[in-house]
């Protein structure tokens, strides 16, 4: 009789442990979603005054509720290429 009670207590303790782990995992995901989004932007010609695609990209992100410095970081990189598009 005593063995059955011990098995039941172990089973209950295991159930409580699993439920607490699931609750912790759910709360961690919720906190992670509220963080800052990081986006990479690669330009082939390098930064310059004419960047229509980047401006459109930033405007669309703003429409979706993203604001640089608040919930968005855009990391820009450029690689200068020797093409006619880059020379103007």
C-alpha cells in the first residue's frame, strides 16, 4: 500500500514540474516577441543620395508599426561594385 502512495506522489510531482516548465517556456516566448527586431540591409553600390529601394523598405516597415530606435534596428552594409548602375 505504501508503494502505491509513493508512486502517486512521484507522478504528481513530475506533473507539476512539467506544467511549471511549460508555463516558463510560454512566458519566455512572450517576452522575446516584445524585443527589438534586427534587420540587415546590403547595398551593392554603396550608400549614396539615391536609395529609392531602401526608402520604400523603411516606409513599409513604418506602416507595419516598426520604428527605428524603438523596436527596430537596421544594420546597413555596402559593397561597391564596378557596374554601370553604380557609376550613375
